[in-house]
């Protein structure tokens, strides 16, 4: 976890994410790429299009962003950490994706307003797009976490054979942060399996993972969402993990049975991996 991307709009929620990123960067001797996207009207940044008279306005916004960066860089929690400040004129989602690839980032850390949902997350719906489409794991932070140490990491799965590569990503992430991985399969009345069937399915799914540092759980509940949240509470999980289907989005995770409400309602950090 050497390169960590933190998009920011300088909000409190973005700073909460930055604080966690700083802890990870310090632990793994990594670097932070702190990114602010200036979504300006085209005429402000495209003199060819006839907006050259407005270039000073674009420069003003750029300078203002760097002033905010300077203030953040003086925060004690960033002492000793290499932070690259970047201001880009892009649509936020496109810029985040481009910079993540360009800087070969291992993780994107983003802030959220918590239960208010994606509609209220900073950079608006762009955070939802990042979670949905990013090839890089995305860690969503909702609350202040003075000491980001995860003992129990719950990774929820439908044990689909086609998603084994996602399990490998979760196992790798758990090893990196030195957390115990709990592989969770939620059994529901609408898609009921006997305990024997469910156990066989998830054991078959996990058998080629080449890692013994995980524990398999079958949990019964009225819905997959409630099962994940209730099991996480029971285990006092420090982190939840889920897979995302790209264009289909989180709403189609588990073949459509899990909506974005899982991320919105989980009062815990959530990390997502691209399926």
C-alpha cells in the first residue's frame, strides 16, 4: 500500500478520510496523492473556445485550492508523510480514475456523510461512480477513526464461482492490514439453503484461496443486507468488504439483492473490490 489516492473537496468528511489515509501511509511507508478536482465551465479553461478572457478566473480557483492545500499540509497528522498535492481541471469522476491509474495507486480513500447516503457524499454522485467502477480498491470512511486498526474484517459473498478473484483481493487486503478475515454467506428465506448446502457452497468457493487465515460463517437473516449488518455488529467488525459489478453497480451485487443501502447504512468503514 505504497500509493494512496485521496480525492478532496476540503470538507470535514474528506479530512476524516485523509486522516485514515495518513495512518495507512505511515504504517506502510507510503505516499499520499491528495487530489482536488476543479470542475469549471469549459470556457474558463479553454482559450481556443473563445474564453481566454476568463483564464485569470481559472488561475484564481487554482491558487485558492493550493492555499487550502497549504493549510492541510500544516496538520500534525501529516508530519513526516510525503503528500503530493494535485489540482486538476477535469470532471471529478474522470480525473479520479485517471490519476489513480497514472500514479499506480493501490487504494483510494474517500469520505462519506454516513447514513445520509451517496446522495450526500462529497463530490456528489462521483463517489458512487468511483465505488462502482474503480479497478482499485476503494475505502469509504464515515466517522473519525483515531486508530485505524482492524481486528475483524467481514467480507460478504454470494460464493459465486465466477467471483473467486474478488476473494483473492479481499484476502490480500486482510493480510496487508493484518486483520482476521471472516468470509460471510447470508442465508435468507427467499433463497433458502440447508446449512449443509450453504456450508458446501462457501467451502467450495474458498478452497483454492491458498490462505488459512480466514473463517467461514453462515448467517441466517430476513435479507442479505440485514444479515451483513447484524453479523458485523455481532463480530464488532472494524471493516466490511463487498464486491461491485461495475456498470451494474452495487445495486446488482448478489444478483440484485443488495442495494447501495448496504454502504449507506453500514456505520463502519467499507472497502469495495471490482468484480
